[in-house]
């Protein structure tokens, strides 16, 4: 009893010392755009000329009408005339162009983000190495390690900067990033969060006009490229730091029945964008209710209806979007002046746009006399509004200056896992894989694959030694979504010469959220409270590239409340499960009463490919990765889910706490950026090597700690074990998970935690260690509940 009370006291104390005294605030803002700039009144002529479409006069005239009414004067673009001339496939819908487009954005996104961030850091006035966290939102990449990794390198951020990458949130991504930054800043004393959003979406969506889809002209007329950044932190330091806006409270609402109104899907020809003409009307009908739901719980109900008493930072998605907000809220002319100005100067830059709007409001507040005529930016309270696929309305209440008290309580967690009945034993995998890919004639690769599988079954030397002690991490079996039938129905998944992204996307779009939902349903059942009690959802996945994303579908499948705040972490690789738990911890600790549902869902279909004559990397990848998956009918859904919630006085009795996540921190191992994972399970040692230098190596008592290490492969576990001089039983849970399921990417970590809770941990502390591209080592200190 005494020990329990002591532990609870330590936990509470450590939480108190970790939290800052005041609320998070924006401390500096920076923006950047590509140099290439086109005037909107010249755009139709340019666009139809460069796409060799001048003969489409009806379309061109329509484009002229849209541009005239857009409220846009000019826009910046990353791609130039030369870029387009160098990529004729961008204009030809029959030619796959995604690879070329992504090659452009891969470098352009981090460079643009870094340019805006450098300006924010310069204004902030402290060295970049004082940045403790980086949150980057973008819709313009699909690779790992992601643009966050590159931004950190370009800005020379310190190697233990904690990176969070948000993808496919659409135009509200900038607001989501500020929300995540706020939670980070308010849960870690001294945290200085660099939050950025960079978009070069036009390089992914640019294509020739098509008579069959005149609606595509709207996107072509609205979108521009740019990046915005801010430094967010609590307790500004004396005269060295100055708050610009306090980030008071965040909310997110999804408008029912609008899932198809706004969509973007990354396919072999880049982004397909769908913008319904109904969006302005839909917003007009819903925006006021969203605002009331956001403000009333804060005790700001008296501001409701008096909308002209607030300043407004509304995402300028289009002129009609701003018109509809103005009408719905009866705003005086000029109240959206900052948003209209940004729309006019830059167009719609997706998530980056909101930083430009905040910057513009700040500029207007500073002007002599405080404001322009009719401009309400001088009000003390304000609202930031992001709008994106879903239709999702993400809001943040802003205040010019305020003290903001937070109450805190320890978080709690529950864990559960599930797997499909469909399973391939590892010793049959080589035969199965070559059969379903019609590759039995590739005798040499097949022999090599058998050898790789045997190595993975028979264990590495260190694992072999561990095996004598009963800690065997060879892979016995794995679970897959794709079956022989799937591959027969989709020959492009097998034929390496055929573009296959669209086919994969079609499957992933429904399978990922269904998988996550099945898992989450089990977690909710264990929790014992209704799904509508969940306040936040964090979904980590790298499967599927479309908006609205799997998070929205998941929320709808589970019947989460409309105001549940969704955060989708994308492309985190194998560290994604750990990163999702880190974000969940910050959310839970920073929002009294929050109940965060964390889900991790990936399908190895995203990586599946047929063997080549000389492509050993593919063989290793196929031999190592497995997934939880869901069949349409008979098969049980595979899944893993985890829920982290904040236990408050009223619910502590009813909710069982599993883990208390205490500190989260990712770290990049220097010089390992290209090491990747799966290149060779035998060569997967850098993680272990780099880890040997971590402080806990010298920490006394580390042997008493428990360890939850991502089971990336037998050699990864061997490397960690050797690097930290751990006794073999320390990684037994990770080895068991690897043996039973293979490498399930980010989801593996939750399986490991689930395994660990079967052990007698009784209040002990431990370390969760996720490993992902970068190489990123994501750690969190845990304490097991009794
Ligand atoms: C496109 C507009 C500037 C056009 O201005 P008006 O509506 O005042 O003018 P208008 O009605 O005469 O329309 C001009 C022409 O455009 C056509 N038109 C208008 N909206 C359309 C749409 N969504 N799809 C297809 N066509 C459309 C009209 O039919 C008309 O064609 P014709 O002249 O032949 O009759 C405006 O509607 C606008 O700002 N819409 C909001 C765009 C939007 O939803 N943005 C969100 C982007 S996504 C985002 O921000 C978030 C995210 O993606 O995450």
C-alpha cells in the first residue's frame, strides 16, 4: 500500500515538474514562398498555353470566369515553365507521373519549410538548437524518412529534437499542427516547438484541362505553394521572448454527411482533387454551431452570437468560403480582412495558409492606431478556423494575452490486440510468395528467399543463444491482408512493369480504417465505456494517401462524437506506434477529462511486390513484414489498438490503468539516414550500435527496468540487446511478438506492450523504444500500473 502511494506520489510529482506554469503561445511566425509567381489575371492564358490546350475555348473561358471571381491577385508555384516542359507526363493523363512528381516534392517541401522556419527562428531570437520539438504538416510528400527529418537537418536542430509529421490533413493541417504543438508545449516545461506547414501541392496536382472534368479548374485556379512556421512555447522567458497569440483551446468538428464533398486522392497521375460546389453552403449552415460547441465549454458562451467582438483567422480556402463565414456569422465587412488579403496575395496554400493569416493579423495589430478601418483584429479574443476534407472544421481559440490554468492527473491506458485467421507459416512463405506472384521460374531468387526465410526462422547467432534460454525471436508465422485471390484480381500488384498505386489505394481506403475499427472496438469493449466518450483519436498509418483520411472513416465506423479531435500520423514507419502514444500522452495530460483512442493500422499490401531477377532488398522486405488485416467477410479482423486516457477523480475507480507514459522523446541516430529498415535483417545493427551511447547505458538499475523494443527483426533485437548489455529475458516480449507476427511496423509496439503486461511488472519503470526511418529512435519512459 505504502509503495503504491509512494509511486503515485512520484508520478504526480514528476508530472508537475514537467508542466510549465502558463499556457502555450505563438512566440514567432515566419513564412516563405517559391520565387515563381503568376498573376491571376494572366493565369488562364498561361495555363492553357503551357498545357497545349488553347483550342479548348469553352474551358478556357470558364477558367477566366473562375479566376476573375476568385479574389486572388497572384500565386506562387514551385514548378516553373521549365519543370513542366521537362515532364510531358504531367500533361498526359495516360502516363503515370507520380514518381516524377514525388521526386520534386521530396526536396522542395523540406526546403520551403526550412526557409519559413528559419525566419520564425530568426524572429524568435534564440538558437535553432534550443528547439526541442518539431511538428510538420504537409500534404505534398509520400516518403520516409519524411520531410521532418530533412527539415531538422537543414536547420541543424539537435539530434534529440522530437519530430512529429502530420500528413493528409488537407487544408486544416496547419491548425492541427498548432494544436499538437500546443499540447507539447503545455506538457513539457521549457519545450520550444517549431511548428511548420509546407505545401507544394501544385506540383502533385498540376495537369492539363480536361473537358470530361471541368470541375478540376477550380483547384487549378485556387491552389498555390508556400510554407508557414511558428515557434510555440509556454512561459516566455523575460524580455528574450514575447508571446504573439496564446493558444487557448482547440476543437475539431466533422460535418455529418459531407465526407465526399472535399476529397484528394494520390494516384499514379498525382492528386485527383474533388471540390464540391456545395462547400460554401455547407459551411454556412454549420459554422456557427461549431463555434458555440468550441466556446461554450470554456465559459465564453457570452461571446457566442457576438461574433464581431472577436478577431478571425479563417482559412481562405476560396473567396466563397470567406463569404459564407461572413454571412453565417453576420461579420462586419473587414473582419475577415486578413484572410482576404492572404487569399489575394497567395491563393489557397493548404495548411500553410493559416500561418500567413496569423502573420497578417499580427501585422495589422501592430499598425499605428491598432487597426485598419473596419478591421476587428484588435479584439482580445479570436478564433482560428481551419477547413479541410471531412468536411473537418478545426478551431483554436486565441487570446492576445492570458493566464491559463490546467489541472492534471496521471494518464491511464488499456491495450488489446487481435489478428486475422489468415496466416502464412514462415517456412511455407517462400513457396507461397513465388506461387502467388507467378514467379516460380525465378529459381535463383526463390532459393535466396528460402535462405532468408530460413535465417529468419533459425535465428541469428545471438538470438540462437537467447533461444536456449527460451527467448526465441525467429519468425514462425505472419498475417497478411492480401491473399492469392487479391493478387489474382489485381494483376498489377504482381507485374512490376504496371503502375499499381491506384489499385492499392482502392483497397487501402476501406481496409485500413476497417482494420483499425475492429481493433478499436475491442479496446473500447475492454474499456467498458461508450465510444462517444472518446474525445480524441490518434491514428498512425502509412497505408493509403487520400483525403479525407482513414481517421475520419475510423471515427465514423466507431460512432465517435462529431467533436472528437482527430490527428493522423503518417509515414512514421516502424516508430509510428511509439510516436502515436507520445502524442496521445501529451493530449491526455493537457486536456482534462480527455480520453484518447490510439490506433495503429497498416497493411503490408502497401509494400507488396513480386520478386525481381536481382533484387534482394525486396526479398528481405517480403520475408520480414506482416500485418494485421481484415478480410471482407469470414476472416476476423486483425488489429491492435490502444487507448490512453486521463484518469480524473470521477473515473479513476472505474478505469484500470495499464501504463503511465511519463516522458516521450525521439532521437535521430547520426549518419544513419539511409540505413532504412529491412535492407538486411543481418545488417540491421546500427540501431544497436547507436543506442549503446544513450545515457541509460550508464544508469544504475537499468537491469530492473522492463523494455518494450520494436521487434524490427531478430538482428535489431540482438543489436539492442548487445548495445545495452541487456540480459536475454529483457527482450523476451519483443522476441515473442516478432516470432508470432513478424514485423508489423508501428503496430508491433502495442503488441509488445500487450505481451509485457502478462509479466509481473508491478509498478516497475521501463523504456519503450520505437525504431523507424531516419534512423529515428523514439523512446518513452513508462511505469506499469499495479
Ligand atoms: C470557385 C469560386 C472562386 C467561383 O466564384 P463564384 O462561386 O462566386 O462564381 P460562380 O458561381 O459564377 O462560378 C464560376 C464558375 O465556376 C464554377 N464553379 C464554382 N465552384 C465550383 C466547384 N466547386 N466545382 C465546379 N465548378 C465550380 C461555376 O459553376 C461557374 O461556372 P460557369 O461560369 O461555367 O457557370 C468560388 O465558388 C469559391 O471560392 N469556391 C470555394 C472553393 C472551395 O470550396 N475551396 C476549398 C478548397 S479546399 C480547401 O481549402 C481545404 C482542403 O482541400 O483541405
